[in-house]
C-alpha cells in the first residue's frame, strides 16, 4: 500500500511530552527518539533568550522546549492545511520531513547566536542542515519516516530545492505566521511574565488557507491577528529582546568573542559545538564574559537614535573598535562598548485572498511605512561602560557630542 500524507498525519502519535505552554505534545515513538539524541540534548543547555534572565529571572526556558513547541504547532498547521486541500500536493515522506524540520530547526544554534548575526560566523540554518545530514541524526530522521536531505533542505534555504513541496514547507516554516514565531512569541512572553506576546493560535491556524507556491494565505478576518503579531514582536523587542541591560550583556559577550578571535585564542569553528556553560568556560580568561556570568552588567552611559547616514562608519568592526578605544581615553574609562543593533525583520509577506492583494496593500493599518517606523524606533545606539564610572561620567549629551566629534574628525 502506498503511504500518503494522510497516513503520515494519522499514525500513532502515542509518545507524550509535557510542555508548559501547549500541554501534552504527541509524537510517534521514532520521532521522539530524536529528542533523546546528543545534538538535540545540547539544546537543553542553551537558553532561548540568552542573557534576558538578568532582567526577567523567569526567562530560563531552553531552545529544546521551543523546538518541541514548533513541532507541535507544525503538526497542527499541517492537519488544518491538509483538510483544506494541501494533501493534494503533500507526500508521506514530505510530511514526516517537515515535522522533523520543525523539531530540529535549531540544532545549529550556539549561545547568543541571534545577537552575533553580524559576526563572520556560519548561519545556524546552514549548521542545522549539516547536522541533520550527519550521524546520529541522519539515521534517526530516516527511521522516523523522513528524508534527511529533504529535512535539511526545508531548514537551509541555501540547499537546492528540487520540487515545489520543499518550497511549500519552507514557506510554512519561515513566514509571518510560521510555527516558529507563534511558539517563541507566546513562550517568551510566558516565561518573562509580560503580556505582549500572547497570540490566538487556535483561530490563526483555523483560518489559514493552503497555497502551493505561497505556503499559506489569509483572508481579511486574520488581518487583526497579523497586526497583533507585528505589534507584539515590536513590544517584545522594545521591552525584552533589546532591553538596554540585555543589549549590554550581549555587547559584552560579543566584545569578548571578538577579542578572543582577533587574538587567535578562539577560532570561529570552536563556537559551533558550545552550550551556555561551555561558552563561558571557553571565555574563562575574559573579564567581560566573566562579568556577565556573575551579573555585573555594564551601564548605558549614553543612548541616541541610529542615523544610518551619519553613523555609517561604525558598522565596520575595526573602525568601531578604534572609536571605542579613542572614546575610552577621552572619558577616562578602562573599557567602553558601542552597541549597534543587528537588523530586525518584521515579515508581512502574506496574501489576503478576499482583498486580492498583499498584506501591506490590504485594509490593515500596518502599511510598509508603519512597519519601517517600528524598526526605526527600535534602532538605538548605546554606549556602555562599567557601572563603577556611573557617578563620575559626563552627561549623556556630552558623551554623544564627543562621539559625533570623533566621527567627524575621522577618529
């Protein structure tokens, strides 16, 4: 008998995993074996939000729990889309591979990775694809009914996609209403104790319509839900992800890694197999890293909006390091860090079927210029230094003037 997508979705999901957010998450026994593998267990030792627990002590959830949540929502999403016609282009092996991709999509993550996007490091999706195609994950994925190459291609968009089914799964796993985002917004808000991230997941999944090329479309009834996600993401960035103490801790770790790589003590390849604990062991000789580990976070001496044209030179690491050294001399401090936020994306690439247009051209109040205004509001330059200088430093305005004068003089 030929196995179909319906078979894949109706198999015995008899292995329960208890999740704080979604209750019982059910897997097949062979799919559950993936969660017992060494690569997956590394995710139990990597906090989902890195240093956020310094500000929100409850934020100690891991990438493993998030990955299980993404699998759960991915399964629910496929059930709903298959019932609405997607089963016409889905295969048994494709469904299994998509579910495996949901569960394993973060295997390539290493500590602080989202805040290290602008370093010369391999993308975590590329690392994930590589891990999936190697043992022990390769055999476990195959035993679960999935194809390792197909699973890797769903996660890593740089790998070739040989059919439309792969492209369909990629759209589902990475988009405005994807399982990843629906899980992390809800999960991060729950563990941080803030109200901003909660989304109406049941209604969202029930209203999505399958589309072979676009993944999933919406009708105008879901426009408020997309608006809620966009605004929730903005609020989570503003109050949680890019809170100034979180930015300070992140900037300190980033600086410690840059110093280690420039001195030759650390190679980029060393970072890829580390969890939170082993990363700090790797940085045991860094005063900055140990200060973060012990909760001695730098303070914001000055902060101001990011002017992309005026401040273009500081995007270069070498130039920024020179500027940091010069500013430290002028201010009489031992260490100073200029923090420039990495790019943030607010995806709106959805098609609204009853309005026959893209989301940004729809009846939504969230036009492209509105979303861009959100992003611009988030982009704040901060100058961090040790808290011991807090009472002796110049004012924020004076520090800003020194910063601009040095840039205008070419440092």
